[in-house]
């Protein structure tokens, strides 16, 4: 978030709905927070794709990997939203080992999940999180289910 502020970019970001209770809810919304109730199916991908069509300038930050526990793949919401909204993906990183963060170039998704993820894997090849043992393999569930 600090990098975005330094670059003059106003971000929108997802967080669990439970964080948006008074008094912090109003503050989180002011700073771009979008509450998500994961216990209810709400067609979030379609709603966010529609939001991109409504708003002239929208930068949505979607973390693809949680930090609490190991998972066998990344969440694909970022991919599905960008594809449905027909907007480019800009990868960002915070490298814990080097204490360096930044943004990569914008690129349009092709719909070929494996090819698009190859671009993403290459970008993150030398990035390292704080807890490497908890890092999920850089693949989407859709890649694991491909014929």
C-alpha cells in the first residue's frame, strides 16, 4: 500500500467482511476497502467486472495467496476478474529477503491459463515471502484440472 501511495495510485482492495465493523469499517472503506463475505456466494467476479465498466479509473489489489497456511495453489479470483473485465494485470511484489517491492509491467490475459501463469511465474521467480514454507506453488486450480 505504501508503494502505491508513493506512486500516487489510489487502490481498492478486498478484505473479509468481519473487518468492516465500527469504528474501523468506515476507515477501511475510505482507504479503498471492499468487504467480502466468503460464507455467501455473491458472484463477486461478475460484480467486480461490472465495477470496472462503471468506473473510469479503478485499481484493484487482489492478493492471490494467503499468509496463514499452506495451500496447494493460488486463488484465481484475480485472474477471473481481470479476464471478465478485460483489464490488464499488473503484478506487484514485496521481496522479504531483499526488502524491495515494486510493480511489473501491465499485461493482458489471453485466457490460456497455463501460458498466462508462465508469465506470472517468471515475474515472481526471484521473489521470496517471509514464510517460504507456507508459499503455495505458483499455479491456479484451473491448471491442475486441465485435461
